[in-house]
C-alpha cells in the first residue's frame, strides 16, 4: 500500500471540489507496491476514494492489498490504455459527475482518461472536426456532446472558472454580470 500527498493549493490558487478528486488525477499509478515487493502483479492500480485525511494523503494499492479493502470503502481500479490511465465509467460515475467528459470504449468497457494526453506535432487545431476541441487543452474531441478530453481537464477548467468567480465576487465594488 502506498500513500500520495498532494497539495490543496497549486500556483497560489485554491482548488475546488473534494480533495480525493484532485489527488486522483495527480497520482502516479503502476508503481511497485512497497508492501509486496518482488511479488507478481504488485502494481499499485487501485485508488480508495474514502481513505483521505485533512492533509490530502490518499491510499493507492495493488490487487493483493485490494482484497482486504473492498468491504468498507469505494475503490476505483485504474487501467492503462496506450500508457495512459483510464477508469471505467461504471466505477467513476457513482462518485463524481463525469458529464461532458469524452468517453471511449476500450476492451469492451466505456472509460474516461484521467488526464490529458500529449498531442502529436501538427495535431490540434489542424485536425479539429465538427466535434470541436477540449476546452482545457485543445485536444480534438470525437463527439460534439463532450467538452473535455479527460477528467483532469474538466477539473482544471471548472476550478479555474470557480476561482475567477470567487476572486471577482470578493473584490469590493465589483459585481459579476451574466
């Protein structure tokens, strides 16, 4: 079992949303489990939504540690697709709103990417189809019903918008006009 500590503040901006969500998209998965070194299938690819403290420390563990953890907490299994982390929609949608995030079908499961994937040189605005691009990173989207290519992009965009709203609202003499 491994713990990950993520800061609640980044670049001087207060982040919004549950602490576990920021930690999830910032975590490093598929590292060897420190409890089960030398054992096959010891990659840390499970994430507990409920195991987090006030400092933002969360629990990531391997499939061996997972067996004793399922009875009392909500655990997400992190999978890999082309060296990038994904989570099955059926696991994730029970704990967070993933609307507007592009879904993909991989090995028969509907999944979302945790973070934005790098774009090849020459891609981006040149390859934009009728579906448009991710509001956060500019990656081309497959379906026009989505606005973000990954959960991380949605979190970053929403946090930035909420932060700007709070800053403007807290400035004396300034009002937001919609």
